[in-house]
C-alpha cells in the first residue's frame, strides 16, 4: 500500500520514530503479533513506517480530490459552497489515512491467520511422517530434518528453523520450546508441548506422536462434519443470493419501469449486475474463511 519507494519510506520513517513510539504504546500486543507473523521489525519502526504511508496517502488523496473538486466546480458539475469544496479533499484524504492505519494495525493478525492455516493443514501429515521415521530407527533430529526438507508448507519452514537452532548447539527440547513460543497455532503448540513433555519424562516418542495424530485426525473429522453442516445453510444463502434475489429484483425493476416517474436506466442495470458479482465474490470468500484449518487444500 505504500506509494513511496522502500528506501525513501525507510528514511522518512526514521524521522517519525517518536510518533511511532507513541502510537505503539497504544497497541500492547503488537510486539508479539509482529514476532508471530515473522515481520522482522520492532514496534516503533513498524508503526512509524505505517504512519508515513498513511501520511503520504493523505497528501496524495487530498491533492487529487481537491483538483477534481475544483475542476467540477469550475465546470458547474458540482455546486457546493466554496468553503465546503475546499474541505472535501482533506476530509477524504483523512479517511484514507485512517483506513491505512487500521490496515497497518491488523495486517500482522492477517498474516498470523494465514500462517496458522498453512501450518495446520500440513501438521497431521508432518507428524505422521516423523512417527514413521522414528519407528524405523531414525532419530528425532533426522526425522525433523526430513520434514524440514519436504513439501509441508510453513511446517517445513518452521522445522527448518528448529533444525538450524539444534545445529548451532541448542538442545532439542529448547529449540522446540522456541518454536512453540513463536507460533500461535493451538494444535501446533499442543503437539510440540506433548513431545517436549514426553522427552523430559523419557517416554516413548512414537507413542506420544501416534496419540497426537489419532487425536488430530478425530478433530479433523469433527471439523469436516461441522463444515458440511454449515454448508447446508450457506447453500440456502447462495440460492437466495444467486437465484431468487436477482430474479425477483429484476422482475420488480421491470414492473417499476412501467411507471414514467421511475425510469430504469441502463446504468442502473449495470450497477445491479455489478452488485450481484460483488456479493457472489464476497460469498466465495465467506466459504473459504469457513474452511476447517486441519483440512488440506486441494
């Protein structure tokens, strides 16, 4: 969303660190969210860069809307009070700036949700692979390395970080604890804590992992059943949105067009079509958001 080059943005953000520090104090959980979202910035730097982006949008939109407003008033297209005409640009620019600041504040959470979904959809397969490898006589470190080098999405990335920490001399238990702390996925944290506790207690890791896989498989089945139940209501909503409402709406517009006081123009019909397309795109997004996290994508 930044209209500025990265180098210019970084230089300008250094001059607004004070503002970033002030706003950062109002967001106490932002530090943890940045860490879990794998955004390599501290809070002050991230917020100050977001402030610069919002300020640049405020300036750009203020100038652009003010020029458009001035041209519209000159040609008589827009008839407003001159004072109000001067305020249109700053008001719209301020609205855009606020929207950018809101987006900056919630962006780490969006990345965290994507990270969780990517991590959890491969978690069962990764744990099952580790279980099979350990049963065949491979060490836990080698099993983690195998998953790290495999195609398990973000799970491979995370296990690669664990393997790299172990290679630098950090004990396996401590490296796994670090992974637990920097990942917000409940299923991932629960799985690794049980593995860590099993290692500390000297239990058989294969039994621990087998129980984990069995429990997560049951949870996956429960999520699929809930998802299939919700699809019944969503399919009814789609029938209303995609068939009934368009048919009734178009019929109602045809009836209204018979009255001379209510003209139905071509632009209105195109707007009606655009509204339907937008509504169906939003419906598809709703379906995707309801998808179970432990259900692998096809």
